[in-house]
C-alpha cells in the first residue's frame, strides 16, 4: 500500500471555495482533482494552463489579423528590429 502524505499550499480562499464547488458539481472530492493533476504533471513532465481570452483582446487580435490580410505588404519585414518597430506601430493605434 502506498504511504499517504499531505501537501499544504497557499491559495486564494475564493479560488479554493470555487474549486471545491466545481469538484462537488462533478461529484468528486477536490483531493481527487489535485491528485490527478499531480499525477499528470509527473507522468508528462509538463502542465497546461487554459485561459479564456478577454473579448476586448479578441477583437483587437481580429482587427490586427484583418489588417494584415488586407495589406500584407505593410507587414513584410527584413529584420527582427523592423518587426518590433511594426509591432510598436500597431500597439500605438489602439
């Protein structure tokens, strides 16, 4: 039988409570969720974070992409320095 241990972590109380509620909705203890995440982290040697983009940022990315599609000649670069300059120009148009 595997020996059990306890891990203590600091987290925001609201986050902990929300995680408990979510686990409860799924019908599993939060400990099971955390153990599954730890096991996946160990077996794969990596972890993924999935974030929902903010609508304002999505609109901005779409606008930039549309501009690049309409005027590809404006976005051809010959050096990294030129690329960064162009990115700064796009940012300044916000």
